[in-house]
């Protein structure tokens, strides 16, 4: 059995299998191979391996040789000539007024053939353009029309995810993509969000379509009613395909998320297999809830020491304010008792002692007359100095 390796050419959609002699070229090595267009330069991307279904039964063309330094230098010169040919290609298309968009130019390795790629919505008569290009470059001219997806693969770029375009990164043949794949994955049906740089639906919509389809085929539908072990019911409000979980809205307004593997059918005896009941082992155990509560209570809060100090200071300030207010109330009571209960205003300093001596007698006479003892607490107007009552 021959040993084959996969060789990727510049604009080929997938690697081509070639027979390799021992020692086989390493992965990433540049090799010279023969194709239907002539001699070309490619790179080894897979192998060496025995022929299988992916490579086919053969026969396989042999690798001409591993690229030498001279071959690499020739390839660099051809790339420079391709950039110059691209400018001429665009100028001629503009002069002819053709409804076509130039994409790229490729020189075959031997330099005898040039391939011009373009995009056009309709068929284009480019016979005059071919004559102009042949007279300029003196080589065989091939015109190849490609689609918008091939354009994106050839030009390259970054997708919505920030990674290299899938068509450029993985290659391979294009597979059909439908809007049903976006609906199945609950994606917004906004063309700007589900379309790629080519303007068509993104190729990556196919990657997880089968996984979503399989999960939704086994999971209950949205708004379906599911039985709970405690006799209650819940309504399906959300499906998590990557984790294979189902979120239920309970009768009391709470939510519960259970894995799909913890659900079975309440009518399994009748041969039904729909997941319409949650098993008891899916509910949280009581000791788990108690442990979670204890962890929540014992969990230290951010800035706990500072908060305790602040509370202590606040308590001390409140106690000090309470002491001051009590002292003020006691002092006010003593001042009111010293003022007495006469009709006159404040007494001069010289008459305070005789008046203090007369206070017990006045109080006794008022009590004897039946007048209230608080009559002297009425508010008095302040009199000018020297106008108060004096004791003769």
C-alpha cells in the first residue's frame, strides 16, 4: 500500500491526496506537485497515512519533489507579478465597462498560465477583455467566475465571533444553510446577525443544529405543564441546550432548574416516553438547604471589622446625647424651682436673699388659700433694669 499525504493548493477547496516516497514530507512542508493545470506549489496539511475512504482508492499522482530554496524564490516572484497583474486587470475591466468584480489573480507555478477570478450576477461577455489580457501578459488566460461565498473564502476576513472565517479556516465544500436552522437554535431572525461577510446565512449555523434538534426532540416543549414530586405543577419557560437543563416556573412564582436526565414520563406504564414529570431525586435535599443557609450566615461580610467599629461609635454618641438631654432637663427643673411663684419679675441681686427667705412662707400661704403651686411658672415679660419690684 502506498503512503499518501494531503496537499493543499492555494485556492483548492480541500486537500488532494498524493503518493509520497520515504521519507515522507513533514506536515507544513512545501512541495511541488502536478495537476491538470500544470506544475503547482502546495503545502502538506495531513498524513502520511494509508489510503482510506477520505483519500479514495487511487491511483495517486506522486509528489514531484520537496520545494527547494529556488522554488520558494520563484513563488515569491510570482506573487509580486500577481499584484501587478491585479492592478492591470481592474483597469481593463473599468475601461471596458463590464459588469463584473475582479477578485484575484493566480499565476501557475510554471508561469505559462494565468487565472483571473471575478464575481458577476449575470453572464458577462469578456472575449475582448481576454484578448487585451493576452496581449499584455503573453500567456494563456483563464477566466473563472465564482460566487459570493467563494469570494469570501478567497479574500478572507473575520466573522461576528472575531475568529477567521470558517470557509477560509476549514475549507471543504459548501453545504446548504436554511433559516430553519436559526429558528431551531432560538437565534434572532435579524439578517445582520445571522448573515456572514458574503451576505448569505453563516456556515456555522450548521455546526450545532443537530445538537439543538436532538435536545428539543427529547425535552418538553415551552409552556408545557410538568408534574412535581410534591404534587404541584410547573410550567416550562426556558431550555438550556448546552447544559441540557429545563427551567420551570412554579405555582408560587419561584423558579427551579432541573437536568433533563432527571425527568421521566408519568404515563410510562402506557408506553409513553414524554418527559412530563420531575423525579424526586432532582429536588434539593433538606440537609443541603440547611448547609447552604449556615454558609450564608457564617460568611464574612465585606468590611465587617469597620462596620462593627462604626456601630460602636454610633452607640457611644447616642448614649452621650442621652446623658446631655437628661442633665438639661434636671437643670431646667432646678431653675424653675429657684424662680419662685410671685407675680413680679426677676429680683435684683441685692434683694435675692430676703426673697429666698420669704419663699417658704409665700408657698405656705398659697397652699393655704387653695391656689395651685404652679402659678408662678407663667411666662413673664422681661422688664428694663431698675424697674423690678424691690423689698423695702
